């Protein structure tokens, strides 16, 4: 497995590869969810992964500072999984001094979770564009847990005519239903025990919608469920049409995407479900 720390090294490694390339972009602190992305990408002749804690998608500097960094363990996992090359650039390599260009969707980046995390999706879109341009993969794989992020990336690729296929991979969960996330290791034991309230709330909403309830009733049951957990502070509840991301209302006749966020101590967690009535 090649470890590349500069753009020049990464482009040389990719240029020497034969066959198709599947890309998995990460911020490190890898877990089974990331490895599911690597497995999905392994249908290609080569898998390339990236490890880069992207500063432009963090609104809170302390959140950036405390983000877990486990490079040695990450590299061992990726090598065991048969990854061909890993790109681990510095911040200065990705954001050289004097640069001024950003990438941002005018709608999707500034609604729903984008309101809770202003600037987050602009940072995501910008760094993903840079990585796509550096690596020139045939396809990239992203988890469905961040439902809105996946939509932002798909829209960006469509609008900018990027020659890369985007694939969503189903959320991988812990034994108690908590969506796997690098942030989970920052939870206190008490907050970790409380965090499955997210999947409990989503499941309650799913049951209601499948039973013919309205979107508004599903919204209320999510809020009521999370309110039963004193260690959880509700961030946002958004229920949308998966095709357009327009807010859903009334009794849905087709699938809806449900996105929620909540804070546990200083850690914000997100989760999602796509539900069909």
C-alpha cells in the first residue's frame, strides 16, 4: 500500500495504476462504517482512500482540535483491506496560502442541517472537489448516515459535470443501533448510553409513517422521544422528499428522508432514515 503525502505523489501513484479506481474519502479515526465503504469500493481494480481532517467544515475550532486522529491504526486497517494507496496531505497541501476559491451549492448547503452547521457543507464540497480533481477516480463511496452531505455531493457532481459516479452505502450501526461515527469515541459513558435515543426516535417515526400518519405527526414523535432522554439536546428534525429535498408535509405517498441531530454534552450526532409508507 502506497502512502502519499503530497499531490505530486498521489497523482503519480494513480497514474501508475491500471484499471478502474474506487475512492473512499475519510477524516480518519476509521471504524466498521468506513470499512464498509472500502468493501463497496473494492469492486474496482484499485481502491484509493484519503485521510484528511478538513478544517473548513468545522464551525467550532475546539471541535477541530479534539477530532480523533489515529493514523497508525487507520493505515493498518486500510492495508489489511487491500487498499492500493492512501492520500494523507497536510492542510497546507490542500489549502495553499493565497487560495480563494470555494465550492458551494446555493440551496442544499444552506438548509436543514446546514442551518445548524453553517459553512459545513461549503467546506465539504470544496475539499471533495479538490480530492476528486487530484485523484480522478471512476467512482466515490459515501455513507448514507449524512443524508444531506450525500445529496450535496451528488448535486455538485451533476451540476459541475464531474466524470465520477457517486455511490451511497448503507449506515453501519453498533449493536444497540447507534450509527457508527468517529465522534462516538468522544462521548462520555453516560452520553454513549443515551445516544441510541436517536435510532429509537427514527424508528418510532418510521412506524407512524408506515401506519399512515402524517409527516407532522412523525416530527412530533421524534421530538417527544428525544425529550425523554435528559442527556440529549435536540438540534434539528427535517423530513424531506429524497428526490428534491423539498420539505415533506401531510400524509406521504412515497418515500421520505428523515434527518435528525442532537447534542450529547459537547458532541453533536446525526442520524437518518429513508422511510417508505
